[in-house]
C-alpha cells in the first residue's frame, strides 16, 4: 500500500555510519516525515558500491543488486506528519564504503521540507540527552559517553564538554565541541575521555560539564580506574596447575600484585612427589619497584622414564611475609596408551548422569521417569571449575569426571561420554543480560579467560585417570553468532574489535584438542537466528576463520551444536518452507519472516554442508539440543490448519508455540524433546540434553547476585519485546530464579508437555 492519492509526501533522511572495520560496517538511518501521513512507509535507496545489508532492524530489509528496500514492520506501519523513525543495519563491503546520497519514501525522493513543513519543537522542548552520566576511565586508556538532542532544532546547536575540578589526569580526548543540525540531532555523538598513566594508587574523579547556550547543562562524573592498585601485596601466579610433558618442559609466570617499596625475592621450590619433575629455571626471581608487574617465567621439566604413571609434584611459590602459592605439576606421561578419538563419541556410549541434576529432577512429581537422563555440566565461571556452577551443582569438574569414571567402571564394555559446557568468554552473551558473565574485555578478560579458566580446565581433563572417558566440550554458546548479527550493541562491538571472542574460542579449541579424548563441538546458534542468507554464510565464514586461529586449525573442531539452551522445534510436520497458502509463500508469513528454515533439523543438516564447504572435515557431525523443544501437550497441533489466511495457517499449524522465534527465556508451554540418542538423522551425531531441563534461563524480576548475571526483560512475562523479537511479548514464565538455578514450575511444565510423551 502506498500513500493515498493526493497525499503530499515530503521527507528528510539522515544516514549515520556507526562503525566500520574495513570489511563490515553498521549504520543508523533516521526518516523524518515532513509531509502527509503514510501507512505503511517504505524506504528505498541505492548503494554506490558493492555494499550488502547482512542484518537490519525496525523494518523488513531486502536487497536486489545495489537497490535496498525497507518496509515498515507490521507493528509500526504508520509514519505520521512530523514523526520520525530510526532504522539500522549491519553490512559488508570491499573496497570503498561510500555513503548513499539519495533516499525515497514511498517513491518520493527525500530532499527536505515541503512548502509547509511541520514546525520545529519549541525551545522549551529541547534538552541534552547524555548517556551515561557516570564513566569509569581505565588509567592509560579511554572511555566514552554519548550526547544527542531531545528534539529537532531550528538551527545548528553547538554542545561543549568542559572539565571541572578534580583529578587533572582525566581530560577530554575528543568531542569537546559537537555540532548538531536539523538532520543529525537524533544521532548520538561520542565524547571520549582519557586518563593519563601515573604512579599513584588513587582512583581520582573529575566532573565534566556538557553544555549548550540556553539549555540545562548535564554533569558527567568520570572516575579513574587506577591500575597501580591499592590492594595489599601478594603473589600472582598465572596457573596453579601445570602439565609437564615427559621429556619436555612447561611453564607458569609469577608477578607481584602491587608495587613494593624495595626488592622482593620469590622462590619456587619443588616439594615431595614425583622427583622426575624439577624446576628447570626461575627457582629464584627478583622483583623491583620498576618490574614488579612484569610476569617472570618459571620453567618445569619432566625427565623421561619408562613407567606409565602420570606423577605429580607440588611447587611452592614463596616470598618472606607473603602467602605462598602452590602450583601442582603433573607429568604428561608418554608411555600411557590413550584410546584416542572415534568418529562419533556418542555412538555405542552411555551418557554421564549428573547426580545433582538427577536428584533435583527426581524430587519433582513424575521426574524420576527422566532423572537418569544424561545432561551437560556447565562451567559458567572460574569458581565452577572447582566448586560447581551456580544454583544446583555443588561439584566441580574433577568431581564429575571422577564420578564419570565410576559410572564407566560399572557400565560394562560401553564407554561413558560426559558433556562439559565451556562458557566464560569475556563480555559473554554480549546481546543478553540474564547470562552475562564475570569477565570483561576491558578488565584483562581475555588473559584471565586463558590462564584462570581454560588452562585449569585443560589441566584437569588431561589427567590420565580420565583417558578412557569421551569428553565432549561444548564451546562457548551464543558467542560467535553475536559477532555476525549484533554488532550494533556496544558490548558486542567491543568483543569484535578486541578479538576476544575469536581469540578465546581459538585458544579453547587449541588447548582441549591437545587432549586425545576430548571432542570439541562449537556452538552454531539456531535456525531462528542464523537461518537467513545474510547470517547463514557469514557465520560459517567466521567459524572457519576462528578455527584457523587455533593450533591445529579446523581439525580442532569435531563438530557443531545448534539450539543450545533454546526451544526451536526439531521438525515442523505440518508445513514446509517452500509451501504456499492461497498463493502466498510460507516464507513471507510473519512467523517465518523470509527465513529459509522453519525447524532445527533442516537447519543443522544444511549448515553442516555449508561448513564442509568452508573447509571443515566432511566427517564433522552436528548435535542438536532437544532438552526443551518438544512442544507437546494439549496445545500441540495434530494436523495442518484449514485456514486460507497465510498467517493464521502458519500460527495454527506450527508445533513451536512461541509468539516469536526470537523468544528464548523460560518459554511458557514448552516441553521436553527427543531423548538423547546417537545417529538419529543424516549428519547428526546425536540429539543431546545440554541445557538441563528445570534450570532457569534467567530471573523474571531483578535479583541482586554475585554471579555477574543481570536482569534481561526478555525473562519478564510482562515485557512487550524489542526489535530482535519483533516487539512481541516475551512468552516467559513468571517467578523464575536466576539463570542456572532450579525452577520447579518450569520443570513440571516441561514434563507435562514432553514430546514424545513420557511413557
């Protein structure tokens, strides 16, 4: 539908590039309607180069050649006189990324006001919008806040930022003077603050005033995040568990936590244990007032022997007056015969049953029917390695592996496969809040991830006591896909620009692949996330380039997993993506939204083929998490709808009862899915239960906690949604606890709605 006959269309469009890394970029487009109302609105423009839109929001985006069309979303079709709307996208290009210069609204070129434009807001409506008003600036680094106007001005507006009293190490690096026009007034501009490096230990602060003539000024409080430390002195050791290959060496590093007043001597002494392990170099280290924060290396050696014992020896790191640290060194014995990897670790194996989850399930009415099902162990923070994940699991990784060995011994000839979720990247889940993690990119997160998280996990898994287990590592769910679709979010941009996600995943792949009985499966989102062409290919490309960074390259990846902790139906039995209703394509329905996939099995099989084209082994297998995608119970459709209305047909025919495929938190009406099984379909290694049913996705209200988990409105049943779920209700259950904690009401619903039903 176009504007009605006789309508005077006049418009103004502002194109504002938000980021550009040389091959990818993102931009916001503001459409100001200066003429008569249009419903629905439709924006068109042409790229001057080879730019392509990969993902857009606040409208339905399509591209043919260089021509781009954005159609109003169904929930916001009208653009009234004087009203503006902001849309945005992420894209790709090669060569020169020149901005488009001509835009049309419903076929009319947007070249400014019509003869009688809507009046500009009166001065009393104008204000400065500053976000945030409190900023932490790392010493020797920078931080930003953004400024924009509340409403469109009648003439240019200059906004200045000036430094007030306080810590003079804090200053304005860029953006001290900003100019806003009638075109760019709604586009946020950044002010960058810098903190000079100094030698004190004070977290100073300074007030910066954002001001413009005639407007109320806004104060921003900047605090220096001092890196010289006010903490007490201590020894900082990079790893407290080291595996030393027999006949080879391994190392760890030592530094001081704070600047000393004089020289400090640190000794590294071998204690009782396997005498084949010795301190090769670095037995005595000296730290001064200038080198105290520079890590120094201690090298351990393991002599060659003929036994098959992976001996251990404690190394004590000590200095007078300080608390000593013990590093446990384990010999990586090369005489031990390891069974090595098989093509499919699930084939012929039984799954490890976590007694903690099993007890929780069995405590619920009817739960004993599934309590012996294998579920994954989640290592969602550093402390979980030794003390279990937050919520219901009191056991650490070694505890579970020891129990898996016991189950293996009682299992006859069948091996045991144990699934461990590696889930602690810095800026984790950058597009969500409920599952945010403890590590931050800006706080040395990538180094902590490597030395405090991955290294200890690898050290434990490499213990020869576990060599007969098949250990499946599920690598960083919801991480890499965020770098394809959510770079409009600051936390995701930071993860991308710093390389933290790619470096972290590659490091995990390298360290875990070096253990012969560990199988790496990388998370690959789900069909309702990556099923569109704009996401499908770029995701496979990113997975390939990330694996190439690992020691061993793509060979470090045994397979991929989809639908982890999600609800996408395994198969939609009552319609196909290529079908039609009353002459309209199923793909054009609101639910499918031009996706090429309507269920998880078809997506996983197709994505596997695309990954093989990317250079991954033709033997890679896919896993699908079916723990909560059954969608059974009385509301499950038993036949296709008879409606001739496209959207009614799809909504009444689909077994996935969510309002929108982007809904992910504690979904009402969901049920247990297919039970874990090996080789269930072509290209699929197994259906698995990675998300333990009954463990919450996130709290439905804000709950203060020390687990680094925020409150995400997508877990609030009263929330009306956002652009990523089409501004639809969240579909979440009420009274949910923090993510990972036991949610009895959810488990009971999953049990009642299981499909296939629980017999």
